[in-house]
C-alpha cells in the first residue's frame, strides 16, 4: 500500500538549478542548486536574510527567477504562479502567515479549491476531513473558529493543514517550527516521518539545528544567497553546521554579570483578562520584576502568554487587577501612556504589532518617538537626525538591509526582529517586555539578541521574558514563572529549577507533597 | 398633528414610497459591496449611474422596449467597470482619484450624449407596477411590498442572493479573502486580479441598473444630473451596512423611509421647518450608524493595489 | 503615479470639452451675448426659456448681427465667476447670468469691465453696468391660484418647491393669495425637495401630494419636469406651469402656463446700450408691460369652465390696470 502510494507520487525528483534572483540592492539567490527526492527531507539552513524564503517562493511560483530552471522528474517545468506549483503537486507553508483573519479555519483551508457541491461551499464536508487530518497528524484546531481568534501556534497548524488538505507531494515548510512549542515540534516530527514514508518530499527550513538533525536526510547551507555546501545529515553535527552557517564558533555558555537588584519596575497584581472568545485567559496573575533581573515566563503556547503581554502593553483591557510600571499605574491605559511610563516591547507578532510593513526602516525606527526631540523639532521631523539615528541602529544591531528606505515588509524575518529589538532597546526603557524575542532568528542572531538582553540586565533594566523555549529561559532568566491556563503555577529561582519539575508545572501538575 | 401621520393609508404611503426610493440605493450599494469586498474602492458609482440612466432611457426612447434599455444599461455599466478595473487593478492607480475621474467622465459623457441624441425633455413608457397575485392582497404589507415594478422586487431579491453568493459559494469565499489578505489568496492560486475585475464589473453593472431604475422605473425621463448624488449615498450605505447585504438593506430602507416620511410630513403641512425635514434622512442615518455598535470589519485591503513582489 | 494623473487630466479635459458647447465668430460691430445658466438649455424651464429668448433675438436681428455663446450647469457662483470673466475677456458685450444667485458675483466682476453690460435676475438691485431683471412671478401665480382654487375637487392643491428662497417664495406667495381669494376652504400644501435639480425627488414629492389628495399641482425650478411626468401618469390631476409652457411634456395635464417674454427684455438692454446706458436699470417683467404672458394649453383649455376663465381674465385685467396688487412677502 505504502509502496504503491510512494511510487504514485507525481514528484519523484525535484531539482532547482542555478537559480539567481536579484532584488533592488540585494542578490538574494546566486546560482543556487538544490534537489530533493521522494521520501526525502531536505533541510535548508542559513542566516537571516540568506535567501531561503526567496528560493522557496521561486519554487512555489510566487517569484520569477532571473536565471535558472526548475526540473521535476528531469523535465523542466514552468512555474509562473502558485497555481502552476499547486498543479505540479507543490505546497508551501509560508514563514509569515498566509491566512485571512476574518475567515474561519475551514474557509481558509478550502479557499481556492473546487467544492463537492459545485459553486456552493461544502464547509461541513471539509470540516470533517480537516478534523480527520488534524487527528491523524496531531494538529488540533477547531475548524469553525475564526483565524483572528487563534494563537500563533494554532495559526501555524492551520497553515500546515492547508497544505496537507491539498495533498501536496512536495511540501515546503518555511520555518514551521519557529512558532511551535518544543512539545508541538516533537509531535510534528512523526507527522513528517509519516509523510516521507508515503513518498512526500519535504523541504524544511529551520534555525534550530536540533530539528535539522532529527528530521532531515540532507542539509543545504546557504550564506549570502549562495550555497556553501550540501551534505548528508548523518555525516555532520550541530557544531559543524553552526560554523558553516555563521562562519564562526558560537558561545557554549553565557556570562551572567553579578547585579544587585534595584527597584520594582513592573508590578502585576491579581490581573484578570479575557481572550478573544470572551473566556477567562488570565486568572489573578501576580508577580513583580525588579531592576537588574530577568523574569522568564515559561509555558506551553496558548496558556495566557499573549493576553498577559497585550494587557501589560495596553493593547488589551484587563477585567480586574493592576499593572504598575516604574511606579505608575498603567492598568487599561493607552499604549502611548504605557510607553511613556517606561516600557519597551518586543511583540510576538513582529510583522504586524511591532512594525508597519509598508513603512521604511527609518520610519519604523522612529515610530514611537516621532513627536519627541531630537527626532522632532516642534511639529516637524528632523530627517537628518532620523537618518543618523536609523543608521546607527542598523549598524549596531547588524540589520541586513540594502538601504534605510527599504520597506520593512521586504526584510527577511530575522532582520525585522533585529530591527524591533534595536528600536526598543535603544529607547532605554526601565522595563522591557520581550515576547518570544528570538523566534525565527538564526543561531548567530539569537546569540546576539541574548547578549543584548543580558547587557540590558547588567545595565539595571528589568526584563520580562516570555518564551516557549526552555533553553532560552534557562540561559537568561534569574527567576522563572510558570504559566498554565492563565494561572501562575509557581515562581522558582533559577538554581531551584530543574527541567523535569518545570515540565510538570507547565502541564498543570502541582507536585503532590511527598 | 402627529395623529395625521398615523393614519393607516399614510403609513402605507410612507412605507411604499420608502421601498420604491430604496431601490436605486440597494442596487448600487449591493454592487459596490462586492467591489469593496474584493478590495477595490469605486467612488465612480454616481458617474456609472448617470450613464446607466441615460443609456437605458435613450435605448427605450428609440426602441420603445424598456427591457432593451436595461440591457443597454448593463452593457454600459460593464464597460465603465472594465475601465475602472483596468485603471485601478491593472495600472494600480490611486482608487479614490480614479473613481472621481470615472464620476466626472460619466457625468460629462451622459450630459453630452443626451444633448446630441435627444436634446429635449421627454418621457418614455417605463416599467409599470406588477401587483403580485395573492401577496398584494395582504393588508398593509401588500401595498408596501408587493405592488411595485419588477426592478423593486429584483433589488430586494438581490439581498438574499448577494448574501448567498458572498457567504455560501466558493467564488464568494475568494472575494472575501481577496479583499482582506490578497497575498494569502494569491498563494492558494486564487487570481486576485480576476476576482477584482469581476467584482468591479459586477458593481458597475449594478450601478448602471440603479441609474436605469431612475429613468425606467421611477421618473420615466432623463434630465441633467438626474441621479443628484444618489451614487455617493450608495457608497456611504456600504459602510453603513458593514459590507453585508442585510446591513445594506437596512441602511437603504432606513434612509429611504425617513426620506419618504419627511416628504409626507411636508405634504401634510406639519409644522416642521422644511430644512430639518430635508436633512432628516442624512442626519438620522449618521446617528443610526453611530448608535449601531460593534466591530467594523472593513475589508483590510480596501483601496490597496496588489503587487506580488512589492 | 504619473499614469494616474494623466488619466485624471484626460477625464477632466474630456468632460469639460463635452460640457462646454456653443461657438461663434468674432467681429467687433456685432452684439455679442454670453449666457451663464444654472442648469441646461434643455431643462424645459427657467434656463431653456432664456436660451430660446436669445435664439429668437438672434433670428430677428440676423445671425450675422448677434454673436451668442453660453455655459451651462454653473449652479455654483464661484465657477460661474470664472466663466463670466472669461467671456468678458473674450470681448462679449452683454453677459447674462441667469439666476438670482449670481448677483454678488456680478458685483465683484462688473467694475473690472466697464464697457461690458451685465444682467442677472431674478433681482432688483442694479449697478453702473449691471441690469437686474425681475419677473413679477407672483402675478401669474395669483391667476394660477385662482384656477386651482376654483377648479379643485378635493380642495387640496400642492406645490413642489426647490428650496425656500427668492423666486420660489415669490411664486408660492402669489399662488396662495390667488387660491385664498376664490376659495378659502382649499388647503395649499407647500413642500420642498431641498434641491433645484433632483428630478426623481420632485417626482416622488408630486406622487406624495397626489396620494395625499391634491388634484392641482404647481412648482418652480428645473426639477419640476419630474413632477410633471408623474402628474401625467395620473388621471384628473392638473399641473400649472411656470417659466415656460411645459405642455409638450404632458399635453393633457398641463393646464396653463406663465411665460416670460425675454425677447422684449433683451431688446430693452440692447437699446439702453445703444443709447449709452451700460446698466443700472431695474427691468421688471409684468402682465402690465406684456412681458409676462398667460397661456392655456389648447388641448385641455376646453376643460376650464367659462366662469373660471372669466374670473381669471377679470383679475388679470385688474392687475394690469393696477387695481389689484398681488402682495410680496416681506
Ligand atoms: N520582495 C522583496 N523585495 C526586496 N528585497 C527582498 C524581497 N524579499 C526578500 N528580500 C531581500 O532578500 C534577502 C533574502 O531574504 P529572504 O527572505 O529570502 O531571507 P531568509 O533566508 O528567508 O531569512 P530569514 O531566516 O530571516 O527568514 C534579504 O536581504 C531580503 O531583505
Ligand atoms: Mg525566511
């Protein structure tokens, strides 16, 4: 049965040969060659901005390459549009969600597909198939929920379901795990294995070397738009790959400076809030962050982290309780007020909450300070100062961009994150809220961001770090608060905490007294 | 004084008039709803209505067959829609400006063509009311709803039809997606351009019909600037109706019934300054809009041209 | 964005080309008349009546003697001001701005062109080189009121008005007096559309009047063509025309019309100029000077009872002789 399915796959061998793609000021792909066979997982590895997404968009027919060709089963195929790609059996999960927030999950999934009821939608039939698929692959999601109500992790599941639903032979997964919890990643791996057994080919992009080792058969490493090497996964290891990617060795351990704790910069008292569906999302959350410490919030995605960050940032209303930043009560105040009180914010959804994609880098950099000197002189903007300031940030934080006028939406995912970080940190806030700050960053950039956060800590800032990466929390935090179903299960100091205990807390298990 | 208004035959008169007055708004606004749902903002509705009004009238005058006039209005509406779609979708021009351009074009062209083809005020035999058997005998409701010409029925029928098309068909799903997140629709192989062209043309055909209603189903004549701003009101009603056919029906009926009411208030000589009376539909519609609370789902990509690599 | 502006410019040019009609040759010994209209030359009302008056003058004095151009749809006085200056610069010597709303524009423009005669109406305030013409619309309105008052079966008559201002008030006031004089039981219902050109609204207002029982309707402004067409479609309802004989629109429904003899007014202006008077005269149109005419529609004239005709005729003579003065609102 599997054998037959395997042989029936339309794509037995896909090759991209000598692909070149030039964007204004950036050579995103330079004579890139990759190939993948039925049943294989090819991992694409590379720094932020190396050209991975661009290459995949070419394969999916979204971009036209300037040179090069794509062959399927040794035949050159024209891929001029996603329709061509879909017709060839290629499916893609995009790095940035390609979902329509105002539509339901099932509507998003069947969008563009013919219906069993002719011109009318067959949503009930589709919802059943989706439920089957999500059970089969462990991708739980309510088909009738609106996408705007979903957490980032759930949205990612919808993206994967969308491709599975279309029965693609070759799946392109552009950083699918960036937004998944470690548990969810562990659940995804068997799914992928199952798919390869059925003869699917998979191109898998990730910055997490652990996943590369666990999932792929071979790896292609890109740097600056060029292929550095392609090797069998079995013949390499994480350190070698990291070196190949960033061109240098990475730190194994971080130095944490001795800091004396200062005043309380964030105080959250009995905070309650509801989620988009109107259900309680935060239940009497209480904690504080003091100057010079990093408090990590650990938890499985969807347990109230998003609401916690939004309420603190003034983006969502609290139903009761208090938020105090640097001594000022900011409960249910407008974001501008919260910013003024001394908060910096690195949001989870960086493309939309953190930036305005159609604005230039400079414009995004001054977004929060456009009414203040030296950026503004009276009602006017000082463009020279803006240019100087933006240039400094871009250089200091190594944001990879052709010009300062480039639209932020055109930056690679990792570079958007660096830009937000640059803006928020250099505003010198007393308190910094970092929600998933290294999601989607390459290992080099991640190390860089971590160093910056530790620097801020050493400089006496208080930081609330919301992260689903336990590794990250262990590396950076001084204390760890575990959140489960909107409640703080416990707050542990870093030397008390061990992974096993944390894992139980994150699953909602309070240890029975022994 | 008020009891004068509360007599049954007057209430019936007001409601029946309101239903009749709502037809051009309903046709044009439902069309513009499709246009905007796909992400295109067509401010040229008024100009298309004028061209539809003129062409419907002229063809009827020449042929004596109002149905041919309707056909002409449909063709003219479609052509103007194609022009709008070309400028705003293919050329990616600023939609507000091209809409105003289309309005001026329609206004100038309709006046010019009327001058050279007809050139004097005259009337045609338009559509007569058709009393729907049985239904029109229902007291009150019969006269209010079931004693109009076919275009009134047609416009009312279009409300559930539009709703079904928009929310229950695969095509409607594409429209809703394209107007919010065109990139997402694009990655699933939905032709953003194709959908937008179709929606702009559909919207324009309906604007053409709305114009033809004024000449063939209402006044039976054509005159300079006949539409008198109704196209712009229709665009506003799309916002009022929150891009939903039922909302648009509510808005169109509300506006028109208040308008009919104020005419009757004047006709009955009630002691209300006429300035207040004529402003009432506009003011009350704005007030009603403000009072209806709830989240506004403006199609997020409304007015934004789509370009994959930009 | 270049493409966009190109398109907009194209459209603007096209639409101005389409709306600006007329034409003629230039020569200095001619009378050169320019006409600014709030609506169009074929509105079957106020604008068309003046347009036809000038055509008649042209016919009478010879096409080679009178040069004539016009601009339509300039309801907005600011746009009108630009057009007026343009005509003055082009060497037109009589510029008629056909509406009371142009008074202030003329006051502003006229001093810059002392050799040009300007005229406007309805109005009475004249200046050095501005004539004001002033139809005494209340006189014919009074006679119409008498007809309606004497002939109505339902004792309800309706007025389809534009906005409550100048000309409309004058007409309506005269009409009410006429009704009152012959039949105090009649209810005269005045309603306004709030616009001069909203034809469908005027039609709807007429329908409402008729639904409410009116069997005589009248009204002013170019939008009434919609009302007349609506009246035509009902039996037993009459319309009383103003500005122009509107009976071609509804040969069986328009009973009578008050019309203005613009030819006479124009001739007066031409004569004044020949005698060196550039303006400053108040030109009244009245039944007495024959510049207001009352015409029955021959199709339905037979439906008017003789005693009604006689009463109307008698009142008309009294007005002409000055024995009966139709009051104006203050
Ligand atoms: N539409 C575009 N217009 C202009 N430049 C672009 C566009 N898309 C990508 N780029 C540039 O091309 C380069 C490669 O971007 P790409 O998104 O392929 O990187 P990536 O390898 O996917 O990075 P990341 O890991 O951060 O997602 C970057 O420098 C980016 O700024
Ligand atoms: Mg990428």
